[in-house]
C-alpha cells in the first residue's frame, strides 16, 4: 500500500512538472503576430526610391532587387519560425535568431550588392532596425542567418541575364508587322526596347515561354477590323466618344506596375494588419510575379512582333483589309508610342499578375473593395513632364477588376488594340495563379 502511494505521488509530480514545462514553453514560444510589417514596408519603399532615382524603372533592376530583397526576408523569417515554404535558402533552421535582425541583414546584404554606391543611405536603414535589439546572442544569430540567406538568393540570381541584350532585326513594312516610328516614340533611330527582357531568367516560371499566348487576329479578319476601329476612335487624341472617366483611367494607369502595385501593397498590408511573415511573403511573391510577367510578355511580344495602333492606322491603305481606313494625321491620347511590339499588353500582364497574387497573399480573396492612389504620371513618354491626377484615386470591388481595368486603359490611351489588352490580362492572371500555387506556400505543421 505504501509503495502504491509513493508511485501515485511520483506520477502526480511528473504530470505536474510536465504541465509546468508545457506552460513555460508556451510562454517562451515566439508569436509571429507580435511582429508588425513595418520593416518590410520600409525596405520596400527604400528600394523603389533608389530604383526610380537610378533608372526611372526603365530596366528590370528595381523590381528584380525588390523581389530578391523580399524573398530573402521571407526565407530568413521562415528559417526562424517556419510558416511558408522557402524559395532559395536551404540551410538549417535557427529558432534562436532574432527575426528583426535576420530580415534587416538579409535586406541590407541584397540591397548593397545591387546598389553598392548607396551605402550612405542603406547603412542607416540597417542600423535603424538593430538599435533596439538588446539580446546580443539573438542579434548575432540573426546577423549570421540574414547574411547566409542573402548570399543564397544573390547566388541563385547571379547569371540571370536581367540586363542582357538580345539581337533584333527590323522587318520590311508589312501588314501586322512591328515598325519603327522613332519621331513618335522619342527614341534614337533603330532603337528597340525590351528585347533583352525576353531572354532574362524568370524567378518562378520554368522558362520564358512557359505561357505562350495564342496569335493575334489576322489583319483581314472581322476581329481585327473591330479592334482597329475601336482604338482609332476611343484612343484618339481628338476622340469624341471617349468618356471623361475613360480619359482619366487611361492616364491614371500609366504609372509603372512595379511602382504603383508596391505602393498599393504597402497600403494594404497595413490596412489588413498583416504580420511580418505574411507581409514579407506578399511583397516577395508579388514582385517575383511582376518580374516574370515582364519576361514572359516580352518573350510573347518578340515572338509575334505585332504592330502598334499608331502604325496600323497611318498605314491602313496598305494593310490588305478593305474595311480599315487610313488617317495620316491620327495620334493617340498621350501622343506617344512605346518602342516595342504591341501584343500582348505588358502593362495588363504585369498588373493582372500582381493583382492575382495580392488576392491570395492578403487573405482576402478576389472579391475585395479597395482604393488605389496615383498622384502623378508622365504626360507622354518616360522622360516627359509630370501631370497631376485629379482625382488621384480609383476604387475597385475586386482585384481582377483592377487588373482588367489596368489592361484596358491602354486601349483608351491609344497604344493597344483590345485583343492586346485582353490577352495581357489573361496571361498575367495565369502567371499570378502559377505563383500562388507553386511558391511560398503554407506549411502543414505545428511550428507556426
């Protein structure tokens, strides 16, 4: 009887100790919801500012850097507390690392590798996030982890041809074939933009032509005639049928996708009160999708080499279509044509890819009301004067609605046919869905 009593006491003590131990571990377990998205928002804004200052977003460098930085931040966080699958880093987990130190060093190391002359701006940003970390061991672990993660993404993208060149040969004037009008694009004679983008290595897609768009309509088809007449009317600088709202959205959407959509993402991660893990995933996946959208759409553009409305309308007497009529004085709304082929719309592709990602990573789904702000845009080409947008906002009831409006804005601007824009929207949506399904996906574990 005495032995049974001793055994019962031992069992009671063991159970009690176990409960205390579990409670203690629970108290010490890191709660990721305690980490605000502020550091991710701040680094995103910093990189976009540097990119605009350096090249006005006329290269892939800015969106590539943003994708690399946020992917490094994402991988660092998920190497401390794993919630989502990682992208590049395959090292060991380090639950002792301070998450803020890890993401700060990850962001800094990537940023300084891309903008080595900006140390004076980037070092203060790093120190800003480290100054309040009092646990030196955790900070040091965070530094080691952040640097390792940064190194992995830098290595992965080391030969990705983001700034490579590709040969392009202009073809003789022919129906549907892209032609140069450098007096309208404001570029040197013989200049073509974006041929190198078509051969850059994607972040997510297996290859540049993973999604091949169907060909545009034949020039003598009813579908082409309808699209020709539409853009000739609603995209004209002298249009009498384009509404005031259509004129507004045509200009308002001119801001480059990587600028406007990162600005939107910064706003929405705050509105939705995302934690740092979810915010970092949002920025990473969205910027990788935008980058891949540019690569994929430019691969399609140079594959089809389709002409712009400006060329088509001014050369209509030679297009072999009896139902199109030449207008030798025709001009589009902003009196500028971009110097690369038309089909599909790059703006529609990149915007729809970004919007499709946001509908997933924000946790809201597609049906979601939001307002987007664009204060000013280029009056014509990239180096023209800025014009203020009044109003500066547009509101939407879903992400897909916004992506489609971004694509269709190019018809009212007079730089794309409707089929360019519709296919851009479809292509971007495919890219966004591919990103959502295959990368940075939620983990089914109990360690979140």
